C-alpha cells in the first residue's frame, strides 16, 4: 500500500465548526477521497486528531461546505479537483519545508 497524503480543510470561525479530512494515495486513488467530515464536536475532534498527527490544516469555508456534501470514502467530484489540488499543493510545500528544516519542527 502506498502512503496516503492526508489533509484537512476546515472552517474554524463558523458556529458550528466544520471539518473535512481528505486522503489521496498516489497510484491507487483516481482522486482524493473524503476520509472524515463533521460539524460541532465531531469537527473539533477531527481537527484535534489532525493537529496531534501533524496533518496540515487549511481553512477554507467555501471548500469545506462543498466537500461536506461528498459521501464518506467517496472520491471528490471533478468540479472540485482544482480547489483540492491547491490544498494538496499546500500540504506538499509544507512537508518539503519541514524536511529541509527538521530542527525547526522538533517539539
């Protein structure tokens, strides 16, 4: 199994909070999938787990609203490819930056 690239899109300022966790396995998935989603306490827990695991979080209220409509474990629709590609590019840039400067990322 190839390593999954997890990311999270959230809207923290909204009441209730919303969060959608995405995953993509290069060479396995045709498109990113919705791994978890929720509002209120569920969103809070998704965000907490993402932070604990060092998963990048990007705040985008419009995108999280659209992704919330996708069923769990389903690939995102083609309409959202571009927006999600920008999220994944953000994740890749962060990971590259962290790997170049490991001392800065130590707890």
